[in-house]
């Protein structure tokens, strides 16, 4: 095989940075020639023009001119931290993934983010928060790319460009810079009513977290685990914060946007540097892997649906501690690249059509954002497992590969097809049956229920949380210019709950519409209330 020529760096080992550019005691050019003066350009006499031959001036300014890379197309504003994940071993019977065996310790990097704002936007706006975790496992990297809200706006990735175009600032005026309060957003969610569930979470206190340290995280999609016996289960991933779930009030969130737009970022760094390490417990909701892929009548492939915790308990499987801030924001937080296809043996994807599209999108965007196919070689993205791939060349290639035959089998570089014993520890796609069905652009019928879980969320809130939700809808819809859009959203609220609809309509001074369909009964889920989220006793 080809030797792994990638050397670990400070970012990976926790040691002081030793990257190119910070070696030796002298200031040099990028080529290592010592410099005497970096403050004066080379001129034809003290009052003369600057000479084109000044290679130091040109190198310094040219590099600076190319310092910026594109911000992420979504989740542009982020804050990262290093830490470690310790497994309890409670999932060892469900998956062969070694990092979930008892007492296994795995280094991690987490990036928290807002979704809609640009890189320089404020932290405390009303928005969904990203919660992306890179587990550097001995069997290859596992990326759990989740949010602080357990459902998503859409059911099929083909609509992702549409919802993001609707939710980002208007194309004409670039307003608002970072919030959901505008016509295109409400136009989209009132027309594509599967978005109503995610929207009510945004309008609840979950949309304005107090701290990253007090957020839950959710993998959203259903994943499939496979154990050594080849048995499978379906699971949903949950992060539970040790400090419990807490939010800002709307007034606090607005004031902080002005007074300290870096509020969440500062809070995370300050906590870690003070030794108050943030902690989360990772838990699994576990469902039998039946051909229908449903649980208690809920379609597990529909990312706009949750399974209430009262129906499927979240089983703790390990603990995450964040204990080190990045050394360099650009190198780590900005250059980190998550991908849902980064899966270790024992964890596999399902046919959720949103998940399927995400499997394509992340690497695709990173090819532009990080300029070419070799971004897995950037220090923060390097796996901690040995890498021996057959990928070669490309922009920014760092490895000096040996040998002449990057294909297998080969008879020149001693390349056997694969080492013996691979069946035990290699990634094997779970051989799930694929239905014999005609090609079709359509959703399963079960995806058509857009309101019962919105009602479930609303009915599960405490009185004060309900007040906040009414106030949020009223404020945000009040920012819309188009009456017809507000009216259509009120129609959606009528389909959810008469009281919610009446109160928001009263706040907007608009008529109360009748529900378009019968409002069905739901059993509230106390765990959905922030008050229901507490850290299990030690
Ligand atoms: C970025 C979560 C749906 C495309 C992100 C990030 C998170 C996230 C946390 C930030 C990653 C980071 O910190 O670098 C989610 C969740 C989704 C979802 C939980 C739904 C369950 C989608 C869909 C698509 C998509 C459906 C496209 C079809 C992207 C892209 C980025 C991104 C292109 C930027 C990645 C980069 O530049 O590195 N997403 N996302 N996401 N997401 Fe999603």
C-alpha cells in the first residue's frame, strides 16, 4: 500500500502550532529568505515611484489580496471547539461502531452556527442553530451534522435551494440580514405547509437560545445501525445539554444583538477558558427496522416529524465534553468540512429524501468553498485513522504518493485487493431491500400530514412558552408588507389551533380564518417543553 504521508499538526495533537509560516526566529519571505525591512516598499529614490521588481511587496500584498474564501452558502456564521466523547457502551449491542464501545474515547470538533446570517451577523437572532460534530474515530471520521431543532422545513432535498432562497435576505434590498421576518420566508412556509412544523419551533423560545451550552442537538433524520451479528435498528440521534435547555427572552435577544453581537461565541470561549467545560449527553431513540420504516404510525423517513420521547425514550450512549478552543479560527472553524457520508462501519443512512440529497450537497459545495478535491487533507479535516486511498493529484495536493499503480489489484506495487479480515471491520453498506417500484417524482402519502405535529408542539408548551410563540408570530408577521401572505399564514395557524390563530390575528389586527381541515386531537408531549429537558442525575 501507499504510505500515509500526512503529518499530524498542532491542530490535531493539541501541541503548539508548527505549521509552515511560523518556524525559526526570523521574519522571512514565503521562500525562507530572511528580511530586514517589511515596512518600506522599494522605490526609485525616497520620493520616486515604487518598483515592480519589489518581490517582497508583491508577495505580501498578493497573499493578502487572496486571504478570503467564500463563506458557507448556509450556516456561514459559526463557532467551533475541540473536545472528547466518552462512550458508555450502552449502544455496543446495536452497532459495530468501535467508538460506541464501552469507555472508548474519541476526539471531536464541534461547530455551532446560525443558518441564515452572513459570517459577520449577530449571534442572538431568531434562527435555527447548527450543531455539527466531527468524531475522529479509529475507524474513520463520523460526522453528525445536526441542528438544535429536530425537524426540517422540507421533506425532499430538491426544495433546499428554494427554502434557502426564500429565507435568505431579499435579492433586491438584502434585507433582513439575519432574521426570518420577511415576505419571501412567510410566502414559502405558508405555501409549502410541510415547513409549518420547523417554523413553530423557530417561533418558540428554541429559536433564541441563551447559549450554545444550553441547546439540544438533533441528527433529525433516521439512521440505520448494524451490529456484528448483522442485525439492524433504526435510530434518531439526540444531544442533551448538561445545563438543561434555556433561551433568551425576545427583548434580551434584540438588545444583545446590538450590545454584543458575539454573545454566543464569547460565552462558549469564556466558559471553556474558565474550565467550565460544556457537556452534552448523546442519546438514541431506537426503533425496530421494519419494512414500513414507521414507529407508532409515524413515518421515520419524514424529516418534518419527530417521535415523542414519551413513545420512544432517549437512551444515553455517551458524553461529550468541549475543553479546548481553536488556536486559529480560519484553520479550524472556517476550514472544517462536514459531510453526512463520513460514516464509520456500523452506521448507515436511510432513504429519507432530505438525507439523500444532503449526501450529495456538502462535498459538492466544499469543492468550491475549499478550492478543489483535497480539503480532507487540511489539518482539521484529517482523519485520525490511517488513510490509504487511491485518490491522486488535484489542486492543493499535500501528499507525496509513492508507487506507480494506484489501482487494485495490481502486480507492481504489491497491491492486494483488500487485506484479509476486512469483513469484520470494513464499512459494509447494509443490504436493505429496495422496493420494486416505478420511478416517480412523488412523496409517500404519509408525508401529506403537515399540521398534526405542529399542534402536538403547540399543545405541549407551558403557558409562558405559548405566550412567547404568539408574540413571535405577531412580531415576525408584522414585518411582512403583503397582506395576502399574512392572511395565508393565519390560515395555517387556524389549521393548527384556534387560540393560537385568534391571538396572532388580534395582534395583527386581521380577521380570523376558519380551519381548512378538521383540527384533530393530539396527546401532548411534556418533553417538548424546555422545562421537560433536564440533565439525567449523575
Ligand atoms: C451546512 C445542518 C439540510 C446543504 C450545514 C451545517 C449544518 C447543517 C449544521 C453547518 C456545517 C458546518 O458547521 O460547517 C443541516 C440539517 C439539515 C440540513 C440538520 C436537515 C436535516 C440541508 C440540505 C442541504 C444542505 C437538505 C442540501 C440539499 C448544506 C450546505 C452546507 C450546509 C451546502 C454548507 C456546507 C459547507 O459549506 O461546508 N447544514 N442541514 N443542508 N448544509 Fe445543511
